[in-house]
């Protein structure tokens, strides 16, 4: 078996199992059994389970980062120093997110993995993403800051994460949502239909009025 084929089989198997079962619940032995390779092959190519998890994400994030930087370059050139509208930024990010996993028909898997990266205790993965891909997310966040000057930084942080959670929940449950839409409403929904419907929701959420400040302890009834 050629080495590239071995690596691809390990990564293909690992990403599906991680998405289905979670990182902690998926052992290397389960991965090697499903991929029909021996444990030594995983250790040789990746060195550890942590490195394998990072490699699974890098397959998506390497091309995403390259494309997203390029897309932001084009936007900044087109707007010539003017503030890029929030809806344009979000549309550009959504389009780029769709392009990368669409090449491998694995959007659901990608979204489930993103959800796990936030919901499971994988500090090494968050550090890896920040170190390797933090520049593009920092750049995007700065452009969002310019587009939403009325938001305090801490409020913008929360709203971006609420937005991310909405997108991950919707796209990772794509099959179930499509089934409900078809059976209950007679609608055939594509991924791009969902993105079109999500866009005004997340834009409105980012632009919603600030919440009322919490009452002080001495003001509570």
C-alpha cells in the first residue's frame, strides 16, 4: 500500500469516527481497525492521537485559510479602504466555508468537527488552530469590528460565537432538517437555500440592540 493512500485512509476514517463518536470516545485502535491499517502506521505518520486530530482539521483549514485570505484581499481591494458591510463579510465567509468541504462532499462532517472543537476539552486543538490559522480569523474579526463599531468588544465576541453555534447546529443537522422540511412543508432544501435563509438571521443577530445591563444586587427585588 502506498504511503499517501495509507495516510488518506487513516484521515478519512478518523474524521468520520471523530464526528460520530467524539474525540475522547474514539480510540486509535478503532480507527486502525476501520481503516484496515496497523497501529504502527498511525504512530509513524502522525506520532500521536493529538497530532492525528490536528491533521484532520488541517485538511479543511489549510485550503479554507488560503481561500479566505484571498477572498478578503479581493474585498479590501474592491472597497478601497471603505468599511466592508457586515452582510458582505458574512456572505464571503459562508461561501468560503461551503467551497472547501463541498470538494469532498463532507460539509456535515466538517460542521460536527467544528462543534466538537468547542464542546469537548481539546485545549491542544484550540492552540493548534490559533497558532496555525489565527491570522485569518483575527483579520476577519477586525473587519467585523469595523463594520459593527457600536458593539463593545466583549459583546461582539459573544455574538460571533452565537452566530457560529447557529451555523454549526444547522449545517451539522442538515439531513434531519431537510427531512422535516420535505415531509412537513413539501420543500426540497439545498445547502445554499439554508445559507440564504441563515444570512438575514445572523446579520440581524449581530446588529440587534444591546442587552439591558443586569441590575445590581442591591436593586433586585
